[in-house]
C-alpha cells in the first residue's frame, strides 16, 4: 500500500519533473524523512561488512585457459546453488563455474540458432534458470535446469532500442532503451514490460538519460553527465535519476508503489569537480592527445548540479545499497559508463525498504558490484590494461 506523505523541497520537484518527462507514472506522495541512524539501534539483517579477501575468483588464473579470459563481462551473478555465472558479451557466451572456479559449461556462442547470440546485452537468474537478452535478435533465451533451451521473441513496436537494461518482472521481463538521443537537454529513456510470451504489456517508466553536447568539432556526453538507473527484482522495477536522492518503484504501467529518499552527503562544487575531472582526463590521455582531450571537455557546458549517486542494487534481505557519486571515478570523461557503475569500491549507503537508514558498508577497493545475495556480493575488477576478473566476497550481517 502506498501512503500519501508530504512532499517538499528538492524531492518534490523531482517527482513533478519525472511525471512531466515520463507521463506514465502517477506519484501520490513522497517517502517520510529517513532517520539519521537506525531506529532502535541495529536494523536486523543489515549488512555489516564485506570480507576483503574473495571467497571465489575467476579470470585471474592465467595459464592459457581461454575460459578464464573475459571480454566485456555483463553483470555476473550467483545461482541459488552457488554456481557463478559470467555473461561474456565479447564472446557472446555465458560461462558457468563451480565454487572452486572450475568451468562447468559454456552456454551460447555467436550465431542465430537456439541458445546462440548476436549481441548478448544482459543476463540474470530466475531461480535456477539462466535468462539472457539479445538486443540485436530481440529475444530472451532461457537456459533451463534440465539442459533444455527456450527462446522467447520480444514483440516489435515503437521501442527500437532495448539494450540498456533488463530483468525479470512478474511472469515476464522489463527491457529499457533510448527512445530519443539528445531529446531536449537529455536523452529520453523508456523501460517496457513484456509478458511471458514476449507480448508488450506497456511502458513502465520514461526518464532522462545522459546529457549530450555539441560545440564546434566537439561533442558527446557531457563530462559530468547524469544518467538513470533501473533494477528489476522480479516483483518491482526500481529506478532513479542520479541527480536526485530518491529511488522509486513500480510494478505495472501507471502504478506507483512507493519511493525511498535520503539526505545526500556534501560534495565538491560543480566547477571544482569539472576542473579536477578535466585535469585527470588530460593527464591520462596519450602524450600527443592531452591538449585535444582538454579542449574537448572544456567545450562542454558547465552543469548546474552534480549527481548525488551513481548506482544502486537490491539486497534480497530487504535493503537498498546506494553508491555515492564520485566525479573522479564516475565522470563520463574518465570512462563512466551508461549502464553499470565503475568499480571504485568505497562506502555505500544502505537503506531499508521502509525508508529507515540501515547504515553503510565498505565495498573492497576496485570492485564493481553486480549482485548481492543473502551471504555474498559478486563484482568485477579491471586492471590497468582493462583485463577483467570476477570475484565473490562473503557478507557479514546483523
């Protein structure tokens, strides 16, 4: 049930702007102001600590094993029985490892036959079934526990791009993509709901994407561009604009199922952040490209405000993990990506789904979180050459 609460200040304006942009969500109120600390002490089940040493790692063994070499890993995850699933979009395959890091099977491969992919955009668990979405073939492939494969074509329509995010919702799925690039000041991103047979059930939400600019010979995403983040947990779609400290949720077109808001921590002044990002981007560029890199980013407009978060994930124990925005880690000028966070570790805010602040948790340095389970987190690390490895770390909870 959604309670009607007083809506004031920045979060109130965010709700109004979302309605104007999306047109499909009716918000009836805002979440109550969260307490600065957990009410009555510790929130039961909240995460306390992530172990620094991984319990399982793949992609770091070397020795010429090609199955331990990854190319553009997409959100790896654990299955309920502990198997680690690594979607490898560069190879259009999905690799499954046991808890000793040994390859059990490689699913898929490049092609258009059943179980094959032309563009492996994303994958996720539904119980012990592995599901994956191919944006080019516009279909979902289900790898069932008994070894069989099921292919579900996604209905056509006025949504040509669905490659930004995917996941389970009810019997079906949610898939999102850019509707218009550079629509007004920001891209327009829409997320659609599809039924179990691939039929279109409607648009769930429409929000702003990245901010693009064009100045002379320069253009692209603004160096400090915001974005929108979507997470589906099987029951709800959670979504947020990184400029606003609020995560909303819905389960069907036109249905608002509540929101979680928090007070953001202080951040750099916008101009200071932009100057630091440009300096770092220029220093990282090849020696003969440093001046051009600086000129390109300095040609972009100075934004009015910074993002207040960059990513979030759902915890099956009923918590929302929120990654604070760090310009020197997440700026597009430094490689920040439209889908998925950048692995800088750091302290993440933890909120209970009833709006209580449940504390914080420190993510190991360099780890890009992709999944939270009751007992573990899964994430990706990339070394200075971009070589990817996947790690599982245990969680200690209250």
